[in-house]
């Protein structure tokens, strides 16, 4: 309480030293009147000597002034105190633009606060805060007279920086038609900063905006259309973004980290497209639902997003609500982190299986991020079935694994014989024996020698030449697999390999040899990994 009194005292003292903006006449150089009538007023601080200015909105709660604009100020304070009025104010619009510093204040801890129905702030370098109770629907006759209208109509802030949107800065706002933040940097969105139940034809918009700290329940909006587009968000805490809408568009944003239930969406038509999610934690989308409404067409679209890091169940939303509402669900064209342990739930979970099948369906083109090939996320099925999910696999090997699994049919041509390819298995030379986390890569010899960017320092190359005339085990036994030798640049065999296979059984072709390389990779990795508990049980039995 003592701190608040000191703040109020400082405001009063500073106010006494500031230039008070009082309307005098349309003929004064600092004032401009639209149509030369004292109804729509524009005040320019640039025409007045002084750096600090103060305007009391109550001075403009009159019978004839409908609009006030204040511009070109170095430092401006706006006093929001709402006095007792005999008649309702006619002031409908208040605008601040092209200022360096803007602060909204009250001169009394017990004062009622009320703004005009329409407030616009444009091109302000530093807005100290949107204070508590700044925007709200009137609850007393005094507030209703200061508002001068049955309800708030519009809040628009653009091309500005806001240090803090305080708790309940926009609170208990009902029936408002438009709330917009465009090209704004916001340092802090506090708990319950924005709570608005908007009108039936309303629009809530956040575009081209940076929000650095976004606390739980920071924004709660219910409206007709909500657009969140081309923004950058830091961490999204649980329940930070609460939206209920007929139409929701979340497009082209960058989200650093979304915690469990970070999004709480309930909408008739939802579009979450072309966003980048640096990290989706477990159950990040658990609060996303489809809303029931008597519409002919309802849709939920999650499309063309990039998910750089994904925890288990991070992309699972309430699919059952969409199915119950008769909403068409599209989950396609997304690039997803494909670490097997993080997406294994898509195959192993016994809940949400219908949604998981949509995600895994190859026709929906959901693919792995950072893979050197177009690698569908259903690679997870192969990894789990092959008991390789616990391994840290090189993306190139995952591509090889997937390709060979889906191209098993081998064709032969007895008239064509190609040189048997040489493959290398590359791993860190100093990795401890049995280190299953050491990623290895199977490379064709020619590709390896052509790649001038491949750094072979501190690596071991295991060479194998596949001979389709030999049994696979015999091929392995004839291969040098020592990984204790000093790393050296692999060289081409001194003699060209001659295929000795004769007859229809010979299958010397690219697909067959790639499968051999993959099998060899799996064989060697099985020798390097630590034994699993199941292996020990088998030995005992």
C-alpha cells in the first residue's frame, strides 16, 4: 500500500511539472479542428515548448467533442480517472500516435477508470503498460456516462512496443467488436491480462507481433473470428492462449516452446497452418477441441507446419470432439521430428488410434524433418517392428531402411551385369565398444569418395564388398570389421571386382545390394549395442 501511495505521489508531482493539454480554440497553432468545428480535435505536441505532456480524458467528456487525437509527443501521460458527470460524454474516439513514450495513469487509488468506446494507439516507441482495469465494460452509472456508449467498440494498437499488459487490463469486456494488435512488441502478458467476450460479428487479431513472456491464462477470447498470424512467441505456458470462436486461423507463426495445454481452442472451423514449433511438450495440444454448431461444413486443418522437437503425445488433440461434431479433419503436409522414442506413441498408443492413423497415412504426406529424403512418419512402424526404436539412427540410414522396406520386389536381367558395389559403415573411432548411441551411416563407396565435405577425422570405416554369389554370412566373414585401426581415408580396391556368379539365381542389382548394406548395418549394430534384458533371459533359458 505504501508503495502504491509513493507511485501516486510521484505521478501527481510529475503531472504538476508537465504541460497540460487543454482545448482552447481551433485557431491556436497546436490545435487542428476537422471542418473547423470543435468536435473532432487533433493536438500536436511538436507545436508546444516542453518535453512532458499530460491529458485528462475527463476534460473532454463534454456535450460536443466526439474525437481527440494527440500526436508527436516525447513523453505523454493519459489520466483515465472517471468523474461524476451530469450527462453522458459524447467523446467516442481517442487516439495517440507518433510518440516516444506513453503512460496511462490514475491520480487516485480509489478512482473509477474508463476509456472512450474506441481507442487507437499507433507508432509509439514505448507504452509503459496497459494498467489494470483500463478497458472494461461499465458496471456503474458513472462509468457508463464516462464511456458515452452502451459498450466498448474497438481497441487497436499498432507499430508500437508495450512493456506490460497487466492482469485484468482488458477485463470483463462484453460486446466489443474489434481488438487488434498489429506489429507490436510485448514484453509481458500477465496472468488474465485479456478477457473478452466479443460481439456476434467480432474480430480478434494478433499479427506481426512478438510476445516475449506469455503467462498462464494470458489471453482468453470468445468471438466470431480470431486470427493469430505471422507472430513470434516465446514460451507458451499452460492455458496461456484460450480461444472460443466460429473461425480460428493460426497461420505463419513461430512458437518457441508450448507446454502442456498451452493451446486451449474450441472452434467450429480451425486452421493451424504453416507454423514453426521449436518444441511441443507432452500434451501441448490436449486442450484443442472442435465445437458443435449447426453448420453445413465444419473443418479442422493442421497443415504444412514444422515441428522441430516433439515430446510424446505433443501433437495429440481431442479428435473425438471433432468426430462427434461432424468436423472434417485434415492433418497433412507437416514436417515432424521423427525421433522414434518421441513418435512411437503413434503406433503403440491404445487411445486416439483413429487420429494417429490419419497422421501415419502416407497419402497425407506427413514427413520427417531434416531427413535427406522424403521420409514418411510411418517409418516409426518399421523401427518398432525391427526392434530398432531405442537406437539413435542416422537419418540417411532411416531413408535406406524405409526405401528397402517398400521396394522389396527385386528384378533381374541376365544380360546385364554391374560391378558389385562397395559400402562403408562409418562410426566415431573413439566411441566405447557397445555404445548404442553412436550413430552410423551406410554409404556407397563412390559417393563417399566424391564427397569432398565428408570429414573422416577420428572415424573408422568398415568396408564390405557384396558378392551375390556368396551367402550373406560368408560375405560378413570375409569382410574386415576391425574398428580399432587408426582412421584413414578409404581408397578404391586395387583391382576391379569381377562378378563370378553364373545363372538365373544371380541378383546383382542396386535394390538387392542396398538391402545387403542395410542388413549389414543392422548386423554390426547388433554386435555393438549393449545386451538387452530380454537377451539375457533367452540365454538363461
